[in-house]
């Protein structure tokens, strides 16, 4: 018997992740739509920056809590909490990247996926 993971609509999942980031005042939130790219590893990458390792951890936890509350999902995989520079939360269809600002510019994911449709989330949207 093969068990298939329950998949939520990736568009709604990406929106939920952005809300979790906004709750902890993440900066430079970007959503990369990878759906139309050949060999893409997910439908979306959602990327943001944190100003400290404490904020990085708070953003990652907020995303996990918002997604669990809204969809009942937990990340399939989570990495980077020990190093506290880049936390990756893998929800299969949507991959979350929470970076310390200098690490984000070093890895430049937006440039690696330059063919993706990129949505920049306005800072004013983050204020509730």
C-alpha cells in the first residue's frame, strides 16, 4: 500500500507562508513562481530576510505555526536551525528560505532562478 502525502493548493500555501513571515516582520519577502520552469523542484520558493539569528528563528517558527494552523501540514523537511544563518522549510510544493541578510546575498537564489516569475511583497503589506 502506497501512502501519498496530502497536498494543499500550492498558491494558498505560499500565501499562508507569506503571512507567517509578515507576522514576525520579515524583510524583502519574495515569491518565486517556478510552476512553468522545466525541472523545477517545487511550485514556489518563498524567500525572506531576517536581521538577527533570533528573528530568523522566530520567522521560521511563525511560518510553521501559521501553516499548521491553516492547513494542518508540517514541513516534510527542515534544515539549518543549528547554523542559524539560513533555515529551509520544505513543504514539497513550496520551499521556504529564511536567510540572514548577508547569507541571502551570498547565495542569491533569486538570480539562480532568474527565469521564474518573481513577486515582491511590499513592506507596507507586512504592517498590520
